[in-house]
């Protein structure tokens, strides 16, 4: 099979041996695989794949057809449309996934939409509801509202009855974020628009002091992206005064059982809203697998609304 | 009535009008009132009393006899032994407390023990179980194990089946902390003794980086004391890698209903263990109210095991 491959800080397309599904695993003929921030870090050599994942093939999510079943795999029939988060290796023609991580693809979704769904919607769902316990009527602030996780989080929070504000760096991306139901704020003066019950930080440490300042009593900050910087001064007295908490989270390094639990929660709580068309997956642009290097450049350029997706015939 | 009073950064004993219990409130003839870190900050003018609390009379906890009932107060009979956290005003001969904050005093406890119980046991119980969700078998690290909250937290964590380590600055205080069931660590090398599932920070920001380093995956840091400094650099990537969270918490500023809920939880979950003698309140030294200035000096000198308590005849 052919796959996007990290070689010396570059993405190239290489031939790899076809993977073989083990017990409880499924071989998926990949039709689409979204790009994520972690892929950029892996390309730069700063985010090695977790144990058990292909070392050189990036890709944290995929959608495709079930091509073969390993021993005791029984949740999906051959030919079924399925999607999942994976520890790596999604950006390839074939991938092996444990059946407990796979979710059925809702009928209305195209392949690019399905291949761009798992990582950002699992991440946003876990951050908002499992970590931050966002409640109806609360106010959420999303830093980085126009990216994949940002557009997912805004939709999920609105679905759950929360009020949503979002900062968006690129002015051109603001109307589309507003159309998702968020009050769009400029990054430089968000703190004046609080208090917020939950802040979802997708940008970096630079906002930390103002996030605390803009937080409501009992507020929660969930940090899942730090591309603009990881270190900041924390004033613990301010944290105590707000009786606040700061979560750090990633999906990638979690064990199978936790990823499976997160997938079950999304299956149960979100897939019906994709079936009915209430939730959607914004896709900015698709690239055939052979053009993966260009897709990475497009991702890194920023200013996108929704996802960049690789497609495989 | 006479009361400890903050005047220009000093504690003096002054005469004040007797307080009058309002609806649902109880007048308590105070027999003992513990000192806490927040009293030191209030003495220095850095911790103003919350709205509704006496402005110049410090004291976050008290125990005494119910002297009179306000309209509709019905939980306690006149003469009953009761104790509570209060927003301020505990270090006086009389104090008014809402009956929903009052707890009955377990039979084995002396007045100084009862007057030293509420603040530190509510604080430790809330931090360990409500905030950090400490579980049986988990490892807890307490920074500042020999003070009031520290000795309470060690006992509660042991009672709940957790394993406990504690740092203690003053060498002389270490044997008593070990006798409570904690592995005693020197503050300078605790990080080598991880991983810890929960860290209770009673000292200050200086430990923050090493707390994160010593934290287990999914670990929780709860910060409720910062006397040794409030600001530190936080590495959000380290927080994400551990999928950890940092809580800041105080009891004092909470509304009546939250204090009442915390008191109900302690009543239900801890008072039976005081009745049976499994839990105890370490008291370092008692001072009559008239000697409050000396009590404050003793508290500020550090190196104590357990509480400093004012007593009223």
C-alpha cells in the first residue's frame, strides 16, 4: 500500500507492506483521512507516534470501507462504512483499527466529511463534556474558533444549549464562525467580554492570564492546543480566587479502552445529530493522497475554516 | 462582647456590640476558635472579609454552645454543642452563624479540638474528595503535612484507603506526621518519589513544575495555600502530556449554600469517625482570647504540628 510518510522533516509518499488485522481488529480500505495539528508536529519530528502505531505514517483519523476482519472481530460487516481515531497511520491506503474504536459513518456524510470527523469531534466532545462538564446556559469561549476542533466545539456547545463566543485570528474566517452560532471576538480584547464558564484553549499559553481574568467563579480552562507557545506564568492566587481549574488533555496517548469509551460516547450522543443534519463537518479543501505534501503546506498556512482532508480512490 | 480585632496590621482585643441572630441563624457562645493562614493575611490587610462577615474580627471557625435562636432556626436546641466554618468573626465571645453551616460536636472532642476542626477538615475533605476525587489505592502527596490542613488531609486520605506521602519543612515536625501514617519526604527531593495521583499544595507556587513532573497520568493538583509565593511558570505541554488538571480552591468566599453543602458532607462522612476516635484534631497550643496577639505570633513562627486555638471561658 501507499502512504504519507515522514522522512527528515518532509512528507513523501512511499510504498509500505499491507497491514494485517489481529484479534479484534479490522482492516479498513481508507477513503479519506483528515489532517490535524499533531501531524504538523510529527512532520517536524516533535511528536513521535505512540507505541503500537506505525512509526513513520502520520494520520490520527480515517474513514473507509471494512476490507477484512481479524479473528473475533464482529461489530462490522465487510463493506460497511466506518470511521475512527487512530494513534497514527491514518494517511494510508489501508489501516488496521481495533473494532472498539470504529464508529459507523452516518448516512448523509461524504467520505471527506467522515474522514475529517473523528479526531476533532471526539476531542471537542471529551474536552467540553467529559473534562469541563459544560452545562446548558453556560458561556463557552473557544480560542481558535475556525479550525477543526474549534468548529466542532462551537457546534457541540450550541447543541447542548450553551452560549458560545470564539476568537478568530484571520478576519476572513470570521463570518463562517459566526454562521455556526458563535459571537466572534477579536483575540486582542476577548477578556473584556467575560465572564466565561469554560474556556477551550486551542491556540497557546499566551492567553493564560487573561483566560483566568475572564473566567467566572468556578470556571474551567481546557488546554488542548499550544502551537503558539506552551509556557506562561500562572497566578495561583487568581486560580484560587476564581475556584477555577485548568485541564490539559490529549487523545492520542490514551490507551485503547479510553479511546473506545470516547468513541462510544460520540456514537451515542453525536451520531444521531449527524444523521439528522444538525451537526456538520466543515471541510476547507481535499487533496488526493499523492498531493499530501501540498495538503500539509495548506494546513500550515492557517486561515482555514474546517478541515484539510486527504482522499484515496 | 470582646473579640480579637485587626487594627493597622496588629491584633488587639476590643469590645464590640453583641451580634443578633437573624432568620435561620443561631447565636453561639464561642468556647474555642482555631487560627488559620487566612487570619495572618487578614492581619496584614491582604485578605478582606467577604460581604456579610464582621469586617475587623478575624476567625474562620468556631465551636461553642447555642445561646439563642433566631426566627425559624430549628436544627439545634439552646445549650447544644455546635461548630462551624464562618466567613469571619469566629475569634470573639459571641458569633452569629446560619444553622445550615453548624454541625454538632462529636462527644469525644474537647472545646479546643472542636474549635480547630471545621476549617481544616472541611477544606481537606473538599479538596481531596470533591475537587480531586481521590480514590482508594491512589497515592496522595501533601505539601505542608504538619499544619492544620496537612494533618487533616493525611488522616482523611488514609481513612479513604489512599497511600500518603507528605513534605515537612521543619525536621522536628516529621515524626508526628509519620505517626499519622504518611511517608515523610524532604521538600527538596519529593519529585523523585512519584508518581502521585493527587498533589495537595499547601505551601506555594515554587513546587509547581516539580508537582507536574511527579504527577501520574490523569493526576490532579489542588492548590489551597500559597504563603510561600503565588506565581510560577506553567508548562501547558507538560499538563497536556499528563492529561492532568490544576484546581485552585478556597472555602471562605463561597456562598452560604455551598458552605452548607460542604458541612453536610463532613457531618455525614467524617463525624462518625470523630465519634469513634479514628480521626483526631491535633492541637499544638491553646491561648486564652486575651492573648490572641501571642497566638498569632506562635502561628506565624511555623514549625507547628496541628492547630493553634483561642479559648474563651
